[in-house]
């Protein structure tokens, strides 16, 4: 990618993130505010993005890709009972560090399709990893398990973000990990 293009996109991204921190909602952010903050022309913005939704989509694509890499990297690096906890901590820390951007991508009502895309991207990455390492798993069971894991975790992460990250990363990772462990035994009689 050309350095000037990268520099312009970085300026647009930074301007958008600054405005997110200041505004109540993405709906309160205009392209004019973005271009003024990025110190670019409106036509330059439109050279890179058709609208704010496309700009948000670039963030969601990056977040989905990064989350998929975090899951696969931890799986490749660790061989311990703490693997899931480490995965959750890494993902939660990543999302916490993104702060307001996490809320825009995961919580904004306009982004239902974006959350779906994140889910699909994660599903493909995780399913591909497990197909390579657990060939004996029935493909339908693998799909269902991966979907259950992703949607359950994203649901808890959404709740965490809605409540302004009221739990620390470590506390939230523990809650997710224990919730997944509890699911398999929840309806069993004692």
C-alpha cells in the first residue's frame, strides 16, 4: 500500500476514533467532522470510503481478523488447561484496549451485519484450526460447537461492553471460562 494512502487512512481512522470518544453515538458523527479532524478534503474521504458504514466495516474486518489470530495463536502456542482462559484474556484485553471502538463495532444497532461478519470470520478461522487438529470430530458437531462457543462468548462480551466494562479483563475472562464449563453440566442432576 502506498505510504500516502496509508497515512490518509490512518488520519481518517484516528479522527473517527477521537470523535467516538466525544460523541454519544456513531449517528452523531458526520463526514464533515471526520474530514475536518483528519485535515483532509471531503473528496479525499470519498476516495477511500463511500460512507461512515464502510469506514466502520474496515474496523470490524480488522477486529475479526485480529480476534481469529488471537485464538489460533494461543492454541498453537499453549498446551495447557489454561488455554481457554488465556484466549479469553487476550481477546478481552484487545477489545478493552479498543475501548469506544469496541462499542461501535459490537453494540451499535446499525452493525448487526458487522457482528455477523465477525462471527462468520471467527467461525471460519476456528473451524479451520480445529479441522486440522481434531479430524475425528463430526463436521456438524464441529460447526455447532464453534457456533455455540463464538455466539456465547460474543453475547457475554456484548453485555460487558454495554455495562461499560464493569469487570476487569481477568474477571470477565474467568466468568466466560467458567460459564462455558458450567454449560456442559448445568442441566445434569446431582
